[in-house]
């Protein structure tokens, strides 16, 4: 089979696949909807609404991810653990975008290669939970599963799985997407004006000063080049893609579409859906759904995954070894990565399988404090990322990106970092309803660490 044949074959879904064929498998982490007719009415309405992204954007991202697999790009994927409908506001969206743009500027400058920017937003509304129910003071209610399913308040009314929320999630994703697209098309990401990305409340940060020195240097080079060559349009805008955990399969199915000139099925709710660690079983509903769509896809890989489990998963999700198709996001924890990662890297390399390896240094480092906060220590996050680079270098593989939970808001959710936040600082501005996120300084510090690590391995 030639490379071209293989590309053609990869456009057709497997013969026994349909957007609904996941319903024949066990689907973990789904809510219980009381009224099947009400659910069917909502999904029918959703299936008639316009998609949020287009198939050609999806294919452009797949191509860019194929380049990242070859080491020609670096992936920066980040955003909230879970978006909420109430945070679908101008400042929250633009501040998050600002942090991601600043980080990507640090990375482009330091890595000397294009950075692929993928937001964890415009659809990140469903959350896996460790228990189906939650009990408080003797009262047991369904767990909060994200705004696309139910509400966070601890009342029977809020916790009921409400199919109308499927429509609301689509609408809030569209509002977010529309604003991000307008900002980017309107010149917000223009390299001539990086001051647009400044966050008012970080003026006195020592890292902000280092960042500004770098920006001033870039501005000088830009003016110098444009003096020689004239205005360079590609500095005025950037590409930005979206991603979310495609957990709630009724929602994903309703947005799985065929389009006129590209064969096959696309999930047009997002460019880059991923399978979470808890729903990645080979015979489960999520793997069944994902194997038939043409999007580039990712899978979270936790510390208990063995090569015997990972290789069949790669076969199921990318049987043609298509470039750009499959990203593996390892999330092992600072304490576990040295033990868990090397055997997986060796197995995938030995089999000659094409994947993009990405590190999520957040989800293996979650802990609870004595005063009841779910937090992560910045030292553990940094430590895992630091080790990830070294372990890949030793295995002869490449760490091609990072996956982070972060926000542009002034939060105190992760301990440590430039301001050395302590356990008692957490209560000052702990806003996350789910996992703790990096704040601006902690995010920028990680971007700088990535640059230092890559300089170390290049030198
Ligand atoms: C997440 O990304 O928020 C998440 C739940 O991750 P994981 O599936 O890796 O636990
Ligand atoms: Co999370």
C-alpha cells in the first residue's frame, strides 16, 4: 500500500462504525437522564444546530500535529479544568487567551520553532467524577458532572441531569468561540502590540519584568526586519484551535457530521477531542466513538497503563498509522513518571508507531490539604515536566508538547511558584469548582522552564 492509498483509506470510517455505535458498548461516566424522550428531543435539536468548527480547520490542525510529531512544532494545550456557563464572560475569556499568547511567545522565542496553540475551552463542560453520588450531612445527591450535565449547587433540582444543558453548552461554546475568533481576527494577537496581552494585576511580578525584556527584544527585531522587508502580515494573526474531553457521548454524537467535500465523519464540536484517563478502555464506548471520527484525537495515559494495553489502543485508534492522528498525553505524577513512562516510550518506539507525546504534569499531582482544598504543588508540576524531558531524551523519543490547566484570573489554587503560595494562601482566591489551576505567574514560569530544558538538550 502506498502512502497515498493509506491516506485515502484513513478517510473512511470502519465498516461497522456509526456515530451511534458507541451505544452498544459500556459507556462510563455518563449521567442518568430520567426521561429518555426529553433527552431525545434535546439531542435532535442539537443535531440540527450549526457546528462550532469546520472540517478544513480540523484537517489543518491534523497536518500541524503531524509536523509536531516530526519535531517541527511544539504543542501548547491549556485552559480551565472545567469551563462554567457563569464564566463565559469577556474578561475570563480574554485573560485566558492573554496567558496562552504570552506563554506561546516565550516558547516561540526560546524554542525557535512554531508553537501550535490549542485551548482547553469552548466546550470543556463535562467532568469525570470519582463517585456517582455525593453525600453531605446525610443527604445523597448525584455528583456534579459539569455544566453540560447539571449544576454545582447541592440541591436535588441543580443536580438533576438536565438535557436542556446540552443546548446551553453548545450555545456557550459558540459564544466563547465567536469572541476568541473575533479577538484574533481583529488583531488582538498582533505581535506588533503584545501590550494588548498584559494582565493589569501582574505589573510588579519579577517574571513579568523578564517577559517584558523579551518582548522588547522581539519588537526591536520585528521593526528591524520590517524596515528591510516591509510589513509582514503573518505577524498580525495566529492560529488558535480548541479542544475538550469528549466525555458526554450524546453531546459528541449530535455534533458528529458529514460535510459536502470531505468524506467521512467529523466531530465538529471541537478541533481536537481527547479521551480521559478513566474512559480509555479498549472495549469501552469512548474508544468505539473515537475510532470512527476523522479529527486528530488524544488519549490521556495514566501510571497504571501497560504496554500490553497501550499498543492495542493505538491499533484501534490509528490502524493506518496516519500522521497527526494520535496524541498520547501522559499524566503520571512527579513521583510515578520515572517508573511508569520509560516502558511505554520503549514499546511505542520499538513498534515504530507514530504518536505525538505530550506531558500533562497536572493530573498526577493532585492532593488535598489538611484545610480541605484540592491543590497541586508547583514543585511537583515543575518536577514532572522536568523529568518528562529527560526521560524522553534518554528513550530516544521526543516530548512534543504540554497540556496544562491554567487561568488568566488571579487565583491561588496551586501552592508554590514565584510567590511561594502556602496552604493558608489557598483560601484567598480559590475559585475552581474542580481541579486547581496554575495562575499567570506559575504558567509563565513553566513556559520559561520548557525553554531552559530544550536549551539544555540542544547544547
Ligand atoms: C482532566 O483533564 O481534567 C482530567 C480529568 O484528566 P485525566 O483524564 O487525565 O484524569
Ligand atoms: Co482537570
